[in-house]
C-alpha cells in the first residue's frame, strides 16, 4: 500500500472516504468512512484493509474510534509529566499518551515522563501489555490494581515532606490522571448493536458508586496543580454529571471544574446537564425523597441534581440513617465514606463523615463550578460515537491534616477475602442493580467485622509494609507478570523471594546488578558512557536472568520508592526488552544478544558490532532471513561479516555516502538485529517487522509468513535460541 494506493481509494469511494480529523492536533488522526463490513467484504478495499491491520500490528498506527481519542487531549501532557491511566485496557488511550510524551523528546534522549497504565483484571492487563508493546518504550509500567485502591507508596508523613533530598518523591503523585471509568456504554450504541436490546434507562445506576470511588482515588493521587480528565462512553447523567457533582462536593475547595471551551475549538461539543431525573425499575424520580423507602439504599442521593428539597437543617446522610437504622447497619452512602477511609491511603475523603461532603441540599456546586463546563459529545453532531468528558484541576491537597491517620490503614482490606468479594461482585455492563445491591451489602458486612477492624488497628507500621500483609493474591501468568525488586548477590534470599512470589502466581521485578555481565555487554557492543545502564536494567528471574529490560530514570525512581514502601504496586510489565540470554555454542564472548524491541534506544550509542549493508543485501536478509557470507551481492560486506567475531550484531541499511555518525543519530535510519553464525548471517527480527520493512519500505510484495517454516532447517537458525 503506497500513497498512490491511498489516493486511489479516495478517488473510487469519494473525497471523504479518508479524511483528517480537523480537531486533532497536528493532523495526526485520520477518519475512514467505511464500515467494518465494507473493509472486510469489499474486494477493492482488500489491500487497504491488510495495510491497516499490518501497520497497526507493528505499531505505526493505532486504530480506535475517533471520539475515544478526545479525553487524553485535555490532559495537557508535557514531556516531564507523571501520568496515570486508571482503567487503561485495552490500551488505545495509553498508546496515545505514550505518543504524546515521546513526540517532544530530543533525538537520542528518553523523555522524563512516566506513564502507569492500570487495570483491575489480570486478563485485561495481558491485552494492555500486548497493545502497548508496539511502542517499545522504557517509560511505561503496567499495573494490576483495583483503581479504587491504587497505592500511593507514601513515605511522607504530610504534604510538606513529599519531596526532600535530591527532589526524589516520597509519595507517588501524578501530574495527569486519566479516569476513563467502567460504564454502561450506551454511547457506543451505533457500533454496538447489541446495546439496543440490552439498554434501559437505569443501567447507569449500578456504576455510579464505583465511578465516584475511582474518580476520588484519582483526585487523591493527583498533584496540586495537576489535571484529571473524567470520561465515560455513556450519556446517562447518573454516570456523568452526577458523578462530577459528587466529586466537587467531596473535594470542597480543593478541586475545580475547568472551562476548556477554548481548547480543541473545532471539536463539536455540548454543555453538561444541570437537571435530570433518575429511573429505578421503570419509575422516574426527580429527588431522592421520591425514591421508595425500600430502594433508598440502592438509589443514592448523589445520583440526583443539587436541590433544597430535603428537610431544612438535616443532611441527607442523617435522613438516610434514620430511615435505614432498623434494616441494616450502614446505609450505602455511609459505605462510600467507610470504603474510602479504609481502602484509600491518601485520604481521598475525610476519615470522619462530615456534613460538607455529604450535604446534597446545597446548590453551591452549581454556582461555583457549573456542570455546563462538562462536555457531551453526541453521535449526530460529528457522525461518530458518544462521550462525556469533564476536566478537573486540583487546587490544594485533600484533607491534609488527616492523611497520615488514613494512610495507616493502607491496603489493610486488600486481603484475599476482600479481593474475592470484589472479583465475584465487580459490576460489568450486564450486571443488574439487584446484584450490585448484594455487592455493597457484603462490603458492609466486611467493614462491620469488628474483629477484622480490631486486628487492623493493632498492626504495626512495619507489619503494614511487610510483603505478606500488603499483597493481594492474584492468579496471573508468570510469563506476563513482573514484580518486586531486591539486591543481587544474595542467592538464598533471591530464591526464597522467588519461591514466595511463585506461590502467588507472579514473578518479581529485580534490579539487574551483575557488574561483570554489564561490563561485558558494554564492552562487547561498545556502548558509550552517556547511555548509562547502571540502575536502569531489571529482570524478572532470580537466577540466570534470561531477559533484561531497560527502564527510564523516572521508572527507576518509582521502582526504588516502591521497594522502600514494601512493594505495594503490583507490576505486570515494565520497561522495554533490551537483552536476551542466548545458548549459542559458537564461542561468543558475550552471554547476551540484543533485542529488536530495544534497538532504537541503544543503537545511537553503539560503536561496535555494526555492519553497513547495501539496499540489495539488506533486502535479501529480510527476505530470506539467513544468508551465507559468500552469497551477498556486495563481496566487501560478505568479507566484513565473515571477519566479525561470532555473536549478535546490527546491520544498517546504508544508502549513498553516509558516514557512521550521521547514520547512528538519524532517526530515520533502518537497522536490524542479526546473529553472525559459523558461516551465515541470521536475522533476529519477527516476521511482522520483516514484512513491514519489505513491503512498505522496499515495495516487495511477495513476502509470506509461511517462509518461516522453510527457514527453520537452514544452517545457522538453530545456532541462537
């Protein structure tokens, strides 16, 4: 597929078949006006469809619904920002954030920024890792946490101690938080036709409390001066404006709702709602007083617009407590506060219930930060999907005076018992309201367990930060999960640590500190001192590290902080794979080979093991994967390859009279990882990446994945595993 092919598609299907999104900065987003059925079934679009799939697979493009690209654009991401994507899977927005932090970096340098992509389910983390792996970035950490309880890794007793000594953080805080929460998804009704059958107007009620808790956690983790974008693919005000209003009520003067109408001016949007009704079992309620007595623990006051319809002089909490004192120990609204106090370590809400945070009788929210500042994107305005977006700005810390007391209970309910409850009753798009009621009753029972609370209060700070008390038991694939860190050299301790994590179904993340191996790698590949490996290499094997990953300085600091607080963060993936142990018997003096994923980072700083090939020989290597030294078109290149010591090397496409220095620092340079065997040069690049280079760099169309099978028996391929 060439640019000419793209123009032919436009000519055949009209000017608007492929068009740029005018509101997206830099003309970097384009819209395809084809349905899925057209792309898959129309013969004229077959090659175009294959082009899209392949370019997406190798990471050159990302395919997603246009409207879902909007929320990250309002975060105002900078190259030194710490960014949290709270509910990240499947990862398209995370990929978008990674593109943003890498766009403004200087050539050959990593950005200072850091992106943490989190998701609650291990299986969704796997999908997230797969979709972000294409970015080949050292600035990403994928974590596996319930977003409501994401840890802050706090060493500071109060806000004034968050930064001290060399500006290293004493608590994990973020400049930007993307809070794209689970929702009913009724805004996807155009593409998700099954929604027409499932939808009802009360679907959003079951998500409201979860959305509030996740968003409050995001605010608690946000730096003062930072931005949080709250978004859903729903049009239900109970999931949107009602949640934002509750966030503002709980946060008091610490958070403001921003007017961003001057940002992305070409994006068509509508203002947020100020009035709405709540549906419950077919009945519409205008205020909480209209809710039947037996439903007041399901339909919450925070779901309604601010009003003065409740009794004068009484907060809704008091009203609810009076109504429900004989039916259950805690009202559902009380559970919001209790869950926030016990599960959240940064004091997202006060540790004692205040009438300010629970007062739904006041119109102060509407007058101070009108909900009209929220954004509603509706399908028929721009012929796309629907989305709700609100941009929040943090003005001051939340409940700073009580942060330490709240922090003492960090993760105390994050035990196997609590995880089991959350996993069993976690809401999804088909969860009925009755099931969610059962969920919160069970949580109430957990919170009301006096024995559990008594034990928690008597735990020492040391016990709270010990590995056994802080880790949730999550069943995960060891090949996809990394965790923890420890000092190298203490073999018995490392094996003990490894056994402990194996029992929990996860692997540790360990700083790789074998100086002899690192010096050998640096010497073998001629890595310049300016590209420091010290403290930037991690592995997930306690013995005989098979893979070594490279991490940025920002990720390094976070891992060190996580170690200090007892490894509270559960890490599913970190960094970019840079080196892999080989088992070749060719007499190679270095035990590790380069990984193609990390080549773009390392190559500008390599001064050894580099060969420069003509376009003919470079194409031949990609096409056949294994070439005998004598069969290269350029005899000089064959001689240089044969004279090279056995082991891993880099072959660079050299056109014209380029010198080595200019090639190394040129971001458009094309290079591949190879293995110099006994008599052959073998390419160590995946079939999709070889296909991409052959077809879309050289215009060679005959490459097929089936070639891989026939190559397995070629001399040299079995030299490296």
